[in-house]
């Protein structure tokens, strides 16, 4: 049975790493829903957070292959209940729509905020789960969305074991 998994991959920051990781998903015909890359709390260690829908057997095989790549320090797979995650979405609509009380009401009701007001457009920001940002998208749609962008998932794990602990264990082995 397919479900959503979050894969966290910790690597050294090397050229071509993202390509080497994504090609493993491609070879297994797995479609990535979102991907983000960022620095971590450990100097020179980067994190890729990949979200996709598949089954446990497939994701375990992929993570096993990723773990074998040179420059990959460690890869983990998590189900949604094992991580705290958020995404950010930006919506651009015409400034003339802001004069309508309905837009302001929709922004407030959805705990979103206006990031910028330009003579021609306003940009609204919403942080939350994908379903939350999609709800706001549907509510703003009647006002004419000029542009929409949503980030990939940013996630941290619930277990208290820190990345530095894993890295120390790797040094010992």
C-alpha cells in the first residue's frame, strides 16, 4: 500500500550530489513530490528532504542504495507521524482585489499574512502543511491568482537523537 514518506539525506556538499540521489529514484520509477536542500546544524553537512508516495519495501531499497553513495553520510526514511514538517506558499493577486474586504478576511481566517503590497499586486504568504496551503489556494482562486509557488517540505524528526550523534557513531565504526 502506497503512503507518503519523508526521506532525509545528510551529505557532504559536493557538486552533482543531487543528481546522483535523484537518479536512484528515477531508476526505480519513483516520482518525487517535493525536494528541498539546506545546510544543517553541523558545518559542511547538507540535508536533502525528499517527499514521495510509495510502499515501504520500495522506499527501504532506495534508502539502502542512497546510503551506499560516496559523500552520503546517512539517509533516513520517516512516516508523517515521525516528523514535524511545514511548507511555505506564496500567492500573488492584483492589488485591486485587496480593496475587497473578502480578501482580507480570507487571509485572516487562514492565518496567512500579506508580505508585500505593490501598486499592481500583493503577495500573500501561508506556512503550513500542503493541505493548508491548498485550502487557501482554493479560497483565493475566485480573486484571480496571478502567480503561485509552494516550497518543498522542510522537516525535522521527532526522536531526540541528533545528527551529531549519528556522525560520531559513523566515526567510531
